[in-house]
């Protein structure tokens, strides 16, 4: 009896430096889909040359975009990967075994190990970090959020062995660039949900973020990188609420 087919999906934009390695780590899948949201580099060409099928979609938020990408999948199971992530050989084997076994699960979470400035982060609340990425077609979809979207599964979920490597921030310039994008989307989400802004948000939440990551979640064990990550995450929270304040002030004008 043939095992169920797996479709792997990557949503990408200007990911020429990542797309080939990301696709290579998905060779366990029968179908590899790249949903491109408007690349101006040669992401599309590289993806096609690597054996993926490429579809262009409009970007209107990460959750909505990923749900559009799911429409191109023809497999029995779907695995979603970000372009800056890599599936380890151990995880690839676990994925194949997971879909082959009749375990009763409709989805599986995988353990993600993120890197910051070239080093793995094993504290700060970043690890272990189980994210649901594998699910039966029709049994899951992404939450309709602009950012920090997650899979909403209709059934029960299990966990797989092996690591999902996340090479998120190679340098500080990249972190600041993403911080600017994500803080804006965070502020827009809070504004749309009518989250009110208060002055204390600029003080209490950033400080609490630093204390939680660096002290309570033992970020100090990650050395200088742990300190930098806690400080920058605190700043991210500060900017998020500052942008929320800005949105309310713009409406009043």
C-alpha cells in the first residue's frame, strides 16, 4: 500500500539566498509548491530550476497568503515551511513515518530551533518551540492574521522527532528591518481589534518582555546573544505600542 502523498509549501518573496536550500530540505515531499508574493530578484527562476512549481499570489497578510498557497496543494498531507527554515534529516524521516502511520492524528507539531546572529538560541523562551506545520489536507488552515499566524487544526495533533532549523536573523540590520515590518503589522492588528493605547504600554510591556526572556526564561545562558535578543525584543514591543499610538493620533487629525 502506497503511503499518503505529501505536499510541501513555501511562501516567499525575494528569497534568492534561501530558496534553493529550503527546497532541497523538502525532498521527502511528492509536490513542492512555492507561492511567490512579488519577488524582484530571481527567486522564481531558482525555485523552478530546483524542481518546485511556482505560483504568484497577492500578499494581504501572512495568514491569508498562506491559505491561498494551500489551494495549490494536491497531496493528502501538507507541510508548510518558511524560506529561512530547513528540515533536518531526522525530521524528514519523522514526517514520512508520521503520515504513513495510522496514528489517529490529523496534524503534527515540530520542534523549531531558531538561530540569532549565527548561533542557536536555546533559552529566552525560544526553545523548545513546537509549531504545528504538518496536517491532513482539509483539516487545517492558517488563522487570518496579518502576522504571527498559526495553523488552526480541526482534529488532534501529535509531535514529531527531529528539528526544524530556523535561520531567522543573520545580522542586526536584518533584525531591525524585520522589526519595522512586524511591529507595523502588530500595531495594525491591535488597532483593528480596537485595542486601546495607554502610556504605561510603552514602559510596562517592554520591561516585562526583557525580564521574562533574560531572567525568567534564562536568556543569560545564551551569553551576549541572549542579552541582545532580550533587549531587541523589548525594543520591538516598545515600537509596536508606539506605532499603535501613532495610528490613533492619525485618526484624530
